[in-house]
C-alpha cells in the first residue's frame, strides 16, 4: 500500500469509527478513542462493530481487552486487515475494501430530488424505505449529531426511493448505508454523490464496500484503496 493510500485508509477508518460512535450514542452506548483504536464500553447496535482499529499494527491483546465479550455478537473492524484475533476467540466474518472518490460532482446525474432528514417522521420514512428490517436502528437521537446527515432521494410523488448516511469528518466525508428501494445501486449513487457534493463540495468521499456493491461504487468513480476485515467473536 502506498503512503497516500495508507493515509486515505487512516482517514476512512477514523471517519467510520466516528460514525460508529454516533450510532452508539444514539442507542445510549458510550465509547472512546485511544491512539490505536475506538471501542464501545458495551454491546453496540446490530451490524455495528464494538471496536475499530485506527492505525496499522494495532496491538491485538490491547484491542481484545477493550471489547466486552460477555454477551454474544462482539465484532471488530480490522481497518488494515493486518490482525490475527483467532487467539482471542474471533473468526473472520467477511473482507471488504475501503473506497475513495475525489471531491467533485457525480459522473451521472439524477432527476430525483433529495433532502436531509430533519425530523423523526422523515427519518422513519427513510428507514422504512430501506426495507431490510433495520428500521429500529435509526433512532431520532441521530438527528442531534451535527456531523451526521441522513440523505433521502425522492420520487416525483414524494416517496423515499433511495438514500444513504453521510458522516462529515475533518478531512473526508464518509458515506454508508447506501440503498435504493428497487435494489439498483446505479439509481442510488448519482443522488447520493450529488447531495454530498452540494453539502461538502471540497471533501473527498470515503466508505467501504465488498462484492457487487464494490463493483457498483467503482462504476461511480470510487477507487479501492485498502483492505479491511470484520472479525466476529464466538
């Protein structure tokens, strides 16, 4: 990995950890940053890691000691895919890639309108449009976070048909939870990237994807910049 790509991965990992911290706060779970890792003090919401490494070569024993494994489901986001956590009782859940796109408008335009969810009813409509059983994850407390922007793309009749979460960081904006109601990422990405460009015109965009979702992101101007790994305890 080149120095520039490693810097992008560090920025993406930090940004993602900040988003995980925001989601944890919305669920009443405290967390903290140390030099090598971010970690929550108790079990995080489903699909969100209990710890994220922030630098390559993090100490696996110190990391494992920060994660509560007394309840099932503990997970770690190994941001540089360079740890071996099997000795602490973890197994690999999946591998993925950090992605990066320079600041700028989307390569494809969209006729869909969009806005930022600003009240609990709009947030719920956005969560329901995802249609994946995760509506309970996106609590109104997220709306209080000044760096979290829930982006909703609308059809002509006002229905939410696509969206994402944008997480503003110091040097990058992270995009996660990208969806389209019909399952077509080529519908989602032009809306999401157009919204991100309007909101944060000077910030590069980062995130992570794998499989077909990674292929779709590359079609819309992203470059894979480094591997990551998700570990699951038990």
